[in-house]
């Protein structure tokens, strides 16, 4: 049975600040709600998507705006071969994958990504690759070869279209590894201005970082340490990406603290960490322990990175 009562008319509530009253029965009220509800939803949902798109555009434009971590002016590489604006890898890089990872880097105009030659998976339109030995010529190439890298390095740069629609045009480069690896981003400045890495660990780095040779201090470390006589020395200012097999372990050693690791398990360490090789104590450990005759000793202070599955 229809019962008459007074309600506020929904259309008048949306269009006027004054409240209008209408008298009708429950069936009329239900009809009005049935008509209004879909229309309200239809107007609210597009507005929500519009705000979301505006937020995305703001995030994109803010990531392209130089911040306190970005250099507004170009910097010259340590070898003097290139001059470019350093990449802010905190906002322009992504490591994707689980057990086997890849590195994806967004490039803006006037930026350069340096990487090991042969690591490229794809690069988008506008990205160009320049392969060279760097500013040091053959000497630099031989130095990289001794540290486990290729003699040549690849510089990736991006050239924007003549008139990008929103001024935010970017290119993209994806890099992979020659074996299933985890990829770790390290900052040279945050690690004391010097990083020592195992042979062939470096995948890519900022053009403001220099890759050189670090010699083991003792013959035993070179022969039996599992890393060879020549390690990779990373100096300068910027980020580097290193690759490791299996699980990556980070350990922070205190002053004088020692950590004995299996040969070949070291990925990278701060320059202040001492690296040495000693004999495995105990005859039974040597014969039946499966770790071999020698074990690597790391002495702090500093941060070390280890890998669970050495290549």
C-alpha cells in the first residue's frame, strides 16, 4: 500500500542550495533512485579516473624535473671521453625478475648509460649505442679485459624526437646477464668512494664512475682466493650495477671483525675491507669438508656482498 511522505528531491539538491519538498509515494521514490544512482556513478567514476591520470602525469613530470640528487649541468667522465648529465638511477632504473633478473633504464636526452658490451636485450626507438675502448684507448681496453670485462664498452644515449608532445620523451634500454643472476645497485660515494668487486661483476654504471684494476696484496690470495690476481676497482661518484649468482647476502663488518667465506663467494666490498686467503684449519676439514684447502678471510670495517651460487 502506497504511503505518502515528504522527501528531498534529489535533482533539486544537486542543482540548488535550497531544499525543495515534494510529496509522492514510495514507488515514485524508488523510480527516482533507480534513475539517479547510475548517473551519479557514471559521473563519479570518470572523475576518479581523471584525477588518477592527472596524478600520473604529475609524477612523470616530477621525475623528469632535476632534484637535489640530479645534476643540472653535464659532467665529464673520469677518462674524459664523454660529457653528459648523470642519470638518477633511483627514479630511472628498475630491476625486474626473481631468480634471473634484468636491468631496465630510462634515458633522457643528454644522458649516457655505460654497460658491458654484449649485455643489451633491447633498446627503444631513439636510443643509439656507441661501442669504444673509452678515453684511455687500448690501455683502458686491456685493463677491462684483465678485470673480467670485455675489451670494449657500450655507451647508450637517447635522442628525442624533433617536437615531443609533452617534453617528457624518453628512451629505454634493457640489459641482461650471461648466467641467471641477481642484480644489485650500489653507490660508490655511499661505500666510501671505492668499491672492489670480483672479476666480471659489473654490468652497468654511470659515466661518472671509473672501472680500474685492483691487485690482490698477496700471491696466495691470487692463486687460491677464487677471485684471481686482478679484481675490479670502482671509483668516482655515481651508481653501479653488479651481478651475482643465487641469493645475495649483505654483511656489515665492524672494526677488526673477520668473516671467512668460501672461495668465489665474494661479489663486492668496500675499499677499506681487507682481503686475504688462509688455509682451512684441520686435516679432516681439508680432505672431507668439500671447501678445499683454502678459505677467504675478510676483515672489517666495511660492507661486503656475497653470493650463494658463484658462477
